């Protein structure tokens, strides 16, 4: 192989790498611009903190969103989660937004058709899911396609009845690391991962397949254990 051939191969490799990078970049930008229900995970994937990341997640949920609960699986004793782990940790945030929208049918329909009903929506529920990013390959019109999952998505639904207005909470007064510390004081093993939920009633802590299940109030006082 002469010098010119090696040079051409080297240049070709650089061009190919640049093209792939541009394609990935365009794909990410396109996803963020054209899909308002998908976003990039804030923080480190292998050390994601569900509590510290709340402001960014709430901003992603949308204007005037109010927290209802946080449910995290496989939380480590330091309060973080390894979203890249094989056991697939994930977090679910539930938010609520008061609204007042009247849905009227856009066209004349006969009586008995649900779309013909006038509905007043008084609340909107926003559920944000966070899990390991990746790619899927669904088949569309008989052809395999590639879709990027950014790892953070939201799903919104409007409700006629406002069921959440008395269940809203501020950000957790205690971090999940502090909840772990409370559990360890109650003999929970330190080499485990836990499910932790935060809502208006306080914190629920559990380690699967063990007897370590605790409930703490918002101040961190133990309410009960099983």
C-alpha cells in the first residue's frame, strides 16, 4: 500500500466519522425540537439524583406544573441511581396543573357520539418518566426504522375532575440519601438498592425481597415498618 492510498483511506475515515457525527447531532436536535414530550436527562446517567434533578424535570413538565409525587426504583444508599444498570432503574414524577378549558365539538355530530359532548377540563396531569436512553427499531409500513429514546418523556392528560389540588407538595425536604440513612439506622443493609416514594404522606422505603419496609413522615420520623 503506497503513501497516497493510506492518505486517501485516512481522509475517507475522517469524512465518514464527521458524517456519522452530523447525522447523530441532527437526530438529537430534531428530536428535541419536534417532540416537545421528549427531553435529555439532566445530570449523570450513572449517578442520577431524583431529588436534585427535580427543578430541571419540573421545568420539562411545563409552566405552572405542581409536584404530586416522585417514585424511584433501585436507589443506592448515596441517594443516586445508576440508569445504565442492567436491572433498569427508573423514576416516575407526577405533576399537576390547574386549567380551565372547554372542549366543544368541531363539527355537527348526531346525539350519542362522545365527541359531540361538551366537556370542561379543570386539571391536567403530567407524568414524566426517566430511564436509560437508547434506540428502538420499530417496523413502519413494512420497513425497519430507528427511533431514539432520549430517556426522559412526558405524558399529559386532561381531566374534568380536579382530583390533585389537595395532594400537591413542594420539593422533598429530605433527600433520598437522608432517607437511606434513616433506613440504615433501622437496620437496613447498606449493600442494597431501594424503592423510594415521596408524596404528601411522606416517604415510603422498601428493599425488595427483604423485610425492610419503612414509612417516614415529612420530618423523617418513622411512622411504621413491616
